[in-house]
């Protein structure tokens, strides 16, 4: 039987959530479940109504993206987990292509490229993410920036059992911290060189509204993790270089 893939959508007052849900429900891969975690929304709730009989709906008090994603992961039935922000949307073949890519390589974690779109879904920048040819390049890159879009990631559920969940103490960069934690624990994040996500730019996005707070969190993450990542790279350099994408 094909493994279940759970798609977790954290939702807080977002006017694009119906597009996100529709893209998750319309996946070409048949064995999926869609979990919408309402993080204490007070607006846009009517956008969920048409989908209620096709999704798992969880409502919780407002606690931020990390707490919402964690709640969804804990309730997920899937062997593999994806996370989709409520203002972004997946390509129809995202789950099918990414799961096949991971199964072929025995990977527990992977990510792919994405397009940058505006409020009307018009592509502003195509294939905007950094490309990688081997695992060592990812380790090198993450010591400078976060090159991995969280909504492009698929993880085996064992990863959470091993390294833990997203940190609720980080409101804006919980994904960056998680990738650093995974990498120092030897979880290679395999890169799939395809665009399977539309990542939206709009004035109400967290990136637009909270850039100063994000930069502060990034400094904290770099201070704590980057020497650990560099040490891991020195110890496992040949192994990392041999993991090709």
C-alpha cells in the first residue's frame, strides 16, 4: 500500500487559505490527508466551510506557526509530512513527484525549488531558490542563509521522533532552526530540482511585516548552530560530498 502523506496547513486570518487547501486536496497522489490547524483565527473562517467534509480541522488558541504545525504533525496519520503556509499553494504533482524522489533514494528529508508569485498568482520570479548538486553544498549554504523554503519540505515522521518538533520560542524562523538541528544530527536534506510550490509575496505576510524580528532570530540561530554545523562538515566531509542529487 502506498504511504500516507499528511499536508499540514497552519491558518491564521489568511484570505488565501482556500487556495492553499484546494491545492492540497487536488494532489495527483491519492493517499493524502489535509490537516488545517486554525491558530485562533478571528477572520476568513468562512473560507474553510466548503472543505470541511474533506479536511481534518483543528482549532487551538493562538500560539504562532510553530505551535500550529506541531499540533498538525502530532495528529497526522501520514508516514510523511508536508507543511503548506495558508498563503501559498502546491503544484498538483508536488506530493507524487517528491515522494517518488525520496523513496528512490531512501531519503528521510527533501526539499525542492519554487516560484515567487504576487497576490494574483502571477509569477514575479521563476525558479527562485538556490540549486544544489550534493549534500555538502547545503551544509555550506545554511551557515550563511536559510536556502530551504519550509513549504517545499517533505519529512518522514521519524525525523520528528528523533530530533523533536519546531521550536515554539521562534515565531518567524522556526523552520531555519529545525533544518540546522536536523543537519547536525545527520539528516541530509535531499534537493529535488523542480518547481513544485508557488510562494506568495503580499503586504500581510510574516516576511513583509516582521523582517526586523526575523533578523534577530536568525542571529540567535547562527550563534548557536553554525559552529556545530562546521564541525559536522569537517568530520563527515567525504560522506557529504558523495551524496549527489
